C-alpha cells in the first residue's frame, strides 16, 4: 500500500520510495527512509496536503508525493 492510503491515526513502516533520484534524496534528507515508522496525523480540509509524523517531527507532504512511498501498515500501533 502507499502512504496516501493511510487514514488519520494509522501507523506504517516505510518500505521503499519510488520516483526520480532528486525526489528520493529530498525525502531521505527529511528523514523518510526505508524502515522508518510514520503516522498520518491529519489531512487538510480538501485532503491535500497531509501531515505525517516521522522521527519525532511533523512533515506536510502532497498526496501525489505520498503515492510514491510504499508502506506496510502496523496493526495496533
């Protein structure tokens, strides 16, 4: 599943990041790396952007970009 499919409050582990190398480098620089836990905190009123919690800080990301991040849902987290 991709990051944009999470519902607010759900946690997941990043598996991979698709897209061009510049996009991947930018996300890695912000702490979104494979193996990292992320939590979807909230969505903007119209659904875009979305706010995620990663490495103890909040990050806003566009849904289009979130589709390029593959995650595994963490149950009961």
